[in-house]
């Protein structure tokens, strides 16, 4: 019975930990101020923010710059 309070305390402390980031590629691409702020922070200390968030920042930056992109549609070769 003494392990139950210890288990509950462990669960409670784990639940109070840092939550997952709410910044998605789409939300960052739609919010240029937040994107700029996070790009600066990623350049300064990527390990503090984490690879997942900095990768989302990079993808959002690419998406804002490139847009949806133009699909490659090669012209068909002329028939002889």
C-alpha cells in the first residue's frame, strides 16, 4: 500500500512536466512574427528548443518562401 502514494506522486509530477509544443508548421507559416522569433532562437540554441520544433520552423520558413510549389509537369517529347 505504501507504493501507491509514491506511484501517484510520480504520475502527478510527470503530468506537470513540459507539454508538447503547440506550434505546427501551418500555425508558424501563418504567424510570421512567431516564426521569426523561433528562427532566431533555433539559431542561438537549437538544443534548448529541440529538433522537432526547429525542424517545424525550417519547414514553415520553406513553405512561406516556396508556397505550395509548382508541380513539375514536363512537356511531352514531340513525336516524329
